[in-house]
C-alpha cells in the first residue's frame, strides 16, 4: 500500500495490536523483516478474507472490474473472487453499521472523479501483507479519477483515531490500466481465485526463501 511508507504515529492501543503481528513478508525498502515461520499469524493463511483495502495490495489484487447499476457500483476482485457494494443512490453512511470485512461504502461523482467513503469495518484484517493494523473505527476516503478511456488514478486516505494519532494519507497516486481480460488467463475474463482451506497446508511450500519484495519469506531466524 502506498501509504505504508508514511505511517503516522500510533496510539498505545494500535502499537499493542501491531506488536502481535507476525508476518511472513519482508520489504527491504521499508526496513520490514519477516517473522520466523513458526510464528506467522497472517489471517490469510487461515483462508480468512483479505478485506479492504488489503485486497488492493495483494499479488494480482489490481485485477478488478467495476459494474455500474442504477443504485450502486460493484467493485469485483479477481483475488478471492469477491466484491464490495458501493452505493450511489444518495444514502449516507450508517452511524453504527454491521462490521464487515469489506466495510460499508457510499460513492458519488465529482466531475471525472468517483469519491468513495467507507466505514463499518471489522478489525480482523490487516491493511497490507506486512501486517499494518486497524480498528473497527477505521474510515476510508478514496478517489478514482477517470484520467482517460483506459486509465484510472486511485488515492486513499485512512482515518482511524483508535489506532493512529492522525489520518494516514492521502496516498501516492496509483494508476490502473484497462485490460480486455485477466492477463493471468488465456481464456477466462477473470480467474476463479479462492483460498481453499483443504489446500492451504501446502500453499506456501514453494515460496521464496529470501522474502525480497513481494515474496513471502520462509525459514527466517
């Protein structure tokens, strides 16, 4: 996540939650090292949903589709083959929504920019593969700017006073390019990607051993 590089100071509650994270991922540029394999506690390794905005940080997470209806915009992700509802019928965010992995979202157009406000997140997900945390008080503000026919520009700002002492973001701009179909498949529009619990025990057996960049690290001491 682009905002990872500029994490604001954390509250005592947020720091305590972060101290419990044991990620298998490392990022040399950010100075983040993976924990020993025996300590990994990434929710994805139990086939829990990635949640939002982590699904945008996963490998192939940028492969998504927007579907517009008269009352909402659906954002459908290849990762985990799931979606979120972004309501565009003029409703407001609920003051006390049911906690969800992908939150509760409303959207509106501001010229060529689609603005999304979200709340109602549970606190069971990580923000990114490195284990940045959040609470159920998290709110997000996103913009998708329609640059031209084939390009969208995305920014995100996180506000979670229970975890961080100030808002996090806006992020650096991230660009998405229109593709006729998933580049991962010769035939399908989007792959049917699911985390299957019965297969999960062997999922990372062939993972990279160095943990450089976006690869999970195994056997770290």
